[in-house]
């Protein structure tokens, strides 16, 4: 189930790649707008710096698109509107213009000429995942990119169009590319199959340079700023190697597991980002030193100063949360204000106390909560689960919270202070994530738990579970909901469409006539209608799931969440193209809010009792639809403890 109080609608379970284009629609109401409200944190895979004062930074975020900072990372804002693929693994900024940016994503190359205000697919993009993008430090319009799927390319117009280079090396799976700042026609390319190649003619011809390179699985490259022969190569499980003669001879400098990034400054000091953190190797030194406070570093960028400020992007895929930081004067500083890149799977609203509590299940931060209308968030401790797929609040003699997590079902009877696993009978070898829960109000009756390996039922208040097989294969379950007007009627959203039970979940039958696309993520009963959201869009049934009709005036995009506000009779649909609403049970739809959210991939929705609509996104944290006081500040949770307060909005 995805909705836990009369004001709450919840969705979601897993993370899926976005697809589909949006359509133009009028916003309603026009005075409301979407505000990012955290929580802060992201898995930062790439960083790019433009030399200015203060420095302009760009961050490529897994599932979160591109973020920009205009004050050396103190504050960030999303610049991903119009970027169709938020899975950004590489980002580069032109050395001649801070607004010319190239993003390498899972589906290819995109470029912006206005600092990320808008994006376009680059001509000649390979259509495959991009591993690295770099600009020529001496040429504001020259850029290079590689894809381990078998492609390397060059752009002469700031990333707008690309021409393949080094086609004979495509089979070697290019993973890294670097330009020699002091000899800009000299390039080095790293591959997963055969080490390092060198070109002295801007990529027209290449020669392998691997003598002494004992690990040929190269993942990162960096060239000394003033010496084109001095190159560092990071490898997969082989550490970092150094050459002083353009690759004619390599020597090991240190052994690491999975080197993700390397950098070298003008003094010859080298930096490495690896799974265990960041390390520094002063020029002439023989041993690397760990930078305290860093962990799972994916990206490095050198800033101004002597020695230069070191920027780091960190975070572990897929179930940990990181952000951005900088290291300067032996101090490690976390800089995540506004870097809202958390995936938010589900919401629940506890409105049974005087102070409304909002619960949100995330990927990485686990269960978080807000008791001030989503202005600030704190992590719920003691649960021990960093991926929460569903959460529900159950009223009764004793109020209880239940969560469905990667590790099973958990219950708290003291408002989240302590938790107990109630997973007896659920799959354990391997454990099956629990994507949906349906628990009757008051805790009486049968409990249902939809897992990634089938549906389970409990008749003893979650003390034990048994699998339901009548009419059901071992499906992935995304959502469960009961028909409040029909006792025993339950609907399930699964990887094979909608299923219906008329006996409280004991037996089931498929109810898919008219639904296109097998994946259905959410289902909701409103009055006499049933709504289903899935990869084929949004569907409505007026006969209890007997047949379905598709909403035709929504974007050609997957729909992932449904919520209903009984106070205004408004139905909301969260899609991968934003949020839409209807006040006539789906006959007509309009875009919700004046603009945004900046991350349009909606995974979850919740209507707040005090007014306002929450949208949880894929890699974009939470957005609030309301008309807030622009003089207010917003406080956001920061990973690894503490909160930070942003200055008043202008």
C-alpha cells in the first residue's frame, strides 16, 4: 500500500530509467510553485570547475542530473530542467565560458550554452553511457569524450556536435581521456582492455604506451599542467601508475582498489579518489597519505590556491549517500546545501498527534522525518536499513509505524525511537525487498506484504508470514491498496500489471484488460473508479478493474504515483514528466504548479493536511507545492550529521 492516512498518498518501490517526453499544459493553480525542500545529499560522480572568483562548479549526480554552484560550492542548485537523462556520470565546462557545459549521461552527450537553463542532445552523440568528458584547456570549443561501450569522439563547437576518433580502439572499451595542458594536441586515452594510448595529433592517430603498466584496466588519467610527459593512470584494482616519459615507462606508486579519479597540480602533487577515500602523493614522495574525512570518492577537481583547493565528489552506488566537499589547509569541508540528489520512494503522514509528522523512505538515507511541514529533515535512527520502499502509520490502541525495506518488514511502537524486525516467513535466501505493505486500520485483520519475490500474508499481526500463491506467480509487487467501499477488495500493482482480490488477499486474478505496458507501479481507488499508474501511463477503470481506459491528455511518459486530496476533490498523477492534476476524475488533466519540479521524475506523492503537496523524485529529493513566504529560510538535513540553514530566499 502507498497511502497511510486520509491525507496521504504514497507510491513507489524501485528505481527505473526515465523515458518519454513531456507535453505542454496549463499550470493550476498559477500562484503555486514547486520549492526544493531537501534532504541534501547525492552520489556525485563528476565535478567540473570554471576558474573565476568565486569559482563556478558543476556536479554530475547519479539519477539527479546536473547541479551548479556559483560560490565555490557553498550553495548548489539544480540546472537539469530539459535534461532528458538524469543519469549524469561526466560533466565538463568550457575554459572560455562558464555557461558552456557538456553532460555525459547513460544515453549519450548533452550540451548547454546557458549554464544549464536548457539542454539539447548533441549531434553525433553515441547514444551510449559516457565515462568521461574533458575540454581542451587551451581551446574553449574543443572537447573530447569516451564511452566504454566502444566509442571516442571530438567536438570542435563546445560539445554541440561530435565526430568519432580512434575508431580502431573502440573494441578496447575507452574509459578515460586527458588532454595535456602544455601541449594541447597531445591526448592520452585509457581503456579497459589494453591500457593507455597516446595521440599527438588531436586524436587522429594513436599508439599504445604500456611498458611497465602491469594493470591494463585503466579507469582514470591526469596529465601534469606544465609537463605533457608526466602522466598518472588510475586502474581497476591495480592502484595508480606514473610515467615521466609519455608512457614509454610506467612505475607503480601505490596499490588501491578501484581508482575512480586522479588529478595532479602544477607542483607535481598527485591526488587519487578511490573507494576508501581520497589520497595525496606530494611530488617526490614515495607513499600516499589519506585525506581524513573522505570516503568513496568518485570525482576530483582542483581549485585555486597554492596548494590548490581540492574538490571531491563522493557517494557509493547504489545504496549510500554522499555529496561534495573540499579539502583545504588540512580541513575537510562538506558542501551539500542545495545539492538535493536523494531518491525518495515513499511518504506517509502521521496526523494523529498535535504536530504532524511526515515520514519519507529514501535510498541511502533510509527513513527520514519532518515535523515542520518539510522545512527540515532528520534521519530516523535505530532502523539499520538505508533503503526504504514503503512506510505506513497505523492507528490503534498503540500507534505503530511499519516500513518495507530491503531487509524485510520492521515495526516501531514508539514513534520511531526503536524498531523490531517482523519478517518471520519472508524470503531470506536471498532476502527479498518489501516494496509494499497493506495493514488494516487499527492493526486488525490480515496484513499483506508485497515483496520482489511474491506476496505474503499474515493473520497474526506480522508475527509470521506465509506466501500467497492462489492466482499469483512470484511477482515483483510495487503497491497494494484496499477499496474503502468494498470489504475484502484489494488491488495490487505488479511487474505483470494489476491483480485483484475479493477475499482480503487470499486469492487473486489478473485485471489488466486495456492496460498497456506490463509494469504497474501504483493503484488507487477513488469513489467508484480505480486508477493505475505504470510504464504505459495512467489508466482508469469504472468497473472495478474489469476494463481500463488510458488518460490521453497526459505526457507520453511513465506514471509512477497517484494521490487524492479529498478536501478539494483533486486527483494528482506523478509522472516522469512532472505532476498533473484533475478535478473531474481524469477526464481532463493540467500541469500542477507554475513550473517544475526541476527534477520531473516523480516517484511518490503526499497531500499534507495543513495544505501543500509533496513530490518525491528519482535523484532529486523532495519538492513542496505551495506558496511559501519568500522571506523564510529552509533548513535541510546533511549526510553524516548536522543541519545547515540556507540564507533567506531572494
